[in-house]
């Protein structure tokens, strides 16, 4: 059986049209259209009259032959930046049907990294060129969605910028000239990469919102570098969101299932760290009751997020990003040679210390079932009702590997004491589409 290749997955194919995106100007905070461009400004004053939105086409944007200035060109490229991605979506990555009734103009442009001065300057230039559709802020708000409504025209437009020598953009020195042009080419290249599917997408930050609880404290930000075949742990997979939601929902709302997590906790193959950090958030909210046994050091009361050495820097970045470094300990753990992990923790010999082991989507190679069983046998505390929590997608072509894992757990002499106390089939999705997921919960 071949190992898992993310290129075999399909990106969702729904392409929302711009007509389906409700973009209206907020009445209490608008970038007003003045009689002269110099009077244009970002304002928080109330405005009883809403601008009439017009549909903007790629052909309405200034052609590269008009030689837009550095700031004007960068303004347009920034407008094409994807919206913040929340959780996973069945729509193309980065797309969200934002309700602009609740987002004023200033917030919109700030989210794109565009200053008030840049807006005023660009609108002045659009006015001088009689690009009338581009002098209304409500119309400028539709530009980000042209990459969905007119994808071919979008790629042609951005490619025209990438292929241009930008000879009219000049700095005070040759070094400054090269720096300005490189910034434009880099921004244009990013816009192309962001729209070439998840496997080509550049680094971005995903916001995870747990809908199961109405509490902003249960939100997580995840930095995801570009996805490569060798480093699948740099991608957040759908199973991690479903398992994290299960843990948070049960510990936040259901008193009877608080035995899911018991210290010390070890996550195997943490990836971007979503599940482990969800445990950290629960711990931070004092939902997990600490078990201060004399045999456990203060360090062992932490939640250990582990993965291969290549994954560790991004995993640590995410723990820091969510202010969980005091609770979540990031360590490299190679399932084929765990000795360095043991040395780091100082647990020579007596390795069966963890009362909870968590795994999310750990099987994408035919060798993984054997390695997973070895890790459970090595680190689970069998004498104190050790718990194993596992979430696994029903990935096609991996039926035999899943059955192998179940069989190894069932037939292994040391694991025979594990009792399957909870099992569920769940529906989820990620950047590659919908999927069915298997949840299993064992206790020794």
C-alpha cells in the first residue's frame, strides 16, 4: 500500500459568485466619496445615505500599461489578500461571506494592511484616470472576490504584474529601486500562490473558533507553513478540530465525561498543535482537576505536544502564539527512536508515566500502526487507568491499515488490558473536503 499523498485529495469546487456576497457599507462608519479626492477620508461619522454598490470587473482595474505607482499597485494587490480563514470551509481557502453591515470601511482596509493615506492617494489616482467604479469604497470592497467570480481574468491580471519589469518604479538609489520592485513582485507572487490550492498556498494563520461554546477564550490561532509531502504535520487536518471540539464540549458542558483527560498528558503527532492546545485551554480555565501525586514532578503536570524534529519549530510558534507555553511543553519525539525524548524528560527506564495519550489522524503510512502500538506500550500508565483517545478519518485506500491498527491493539499482550469504552462515527471536513471520522476511547 502506498503512503498517503495529499495531492490525491481534492479541493472543494464550489465557486461563489460575487453576486452572492452581501457587501454593504456600514452607515455609521464609511469612507465617503467627496467632490474632490483630497476631501476623501476614513470617517467614523454617521452617514444616512448608503452608496449604491456597483459590480467591479477585472477590466475595471488599472492596466499595467498605465504605469501605476508603487503605492497604487501595492494598494490593489493588498485588496486581493484572502480574508482570515476561520476553521475549515467548503468554499475556497481564504473565502468568507463577510457581513459588511458589521464591518466599517476603516476596519476593512485595516484588515488588508492599508492605511487611510493609501486609500486617499489611490482614490485620487483612480479619479484622475476616470476609473469611476474605483472611487467608491463600497466598490473597492468587492475587489477581493474577483478572484472567485473571474478566476482566469484574475490570474491574467496578476501575471501581467509579475511579468512586468516595472521600469517606471524608481527609488532614490539603485538599491531602493530594486527593493520597491521586489516588494511588488513578491506581493503579486503571493496572490498567485494563495489561489493555487492548499498544497501551493503560502504560510498563513488560521483562526479556530469552537462553536460548541460561546466563549472567545476557547479560540485558537494556528500558523500553517506551506504544505509539503514530507511534512504533513505542518497542516491542520479535520480530525484535530473534531477531537478538540469533543474535548472542550465535554469538559465545558458535561460533568460526567471529565475523565477524558488526566495528567500527565501526551499528544503523539501533534502537528500544528490544535488538540494539545485545546487541552491547554481547558487546563488554563481550571476545568481539568490537577492530580498532584508525589511521584509526579511539577514538569509532568504539563501537557506534552510531540512530533518529529522538523515539525517542532512551527508547533512551538503556535504554542507561543496562543500564550500557552507555561502549560504546553513542546518536545521532539521520533516514534522510531524515542530515546532523545526520554533523555529530555529524564525518564530512563520507567517510561509508562502518562495517564492520557492523544492521537489525531496518526495513520498515513503502512508502518504507522506498529509504531503507534509501540508508543502506547512505552508511555501509557497501565496501572492507573491509562486513557487513549484517538480520532481517525475513514481515508480511502487505508481500510487495511486501519484494520491492522485495531487488530494490533486488540491482540497485543500488553494492550489486551485496554477496554474500549467509547466509540463514535462523526462527520467533519477540512481544506480538502468532507470526511467521516472514527473516534475511539480506551481505558486500561
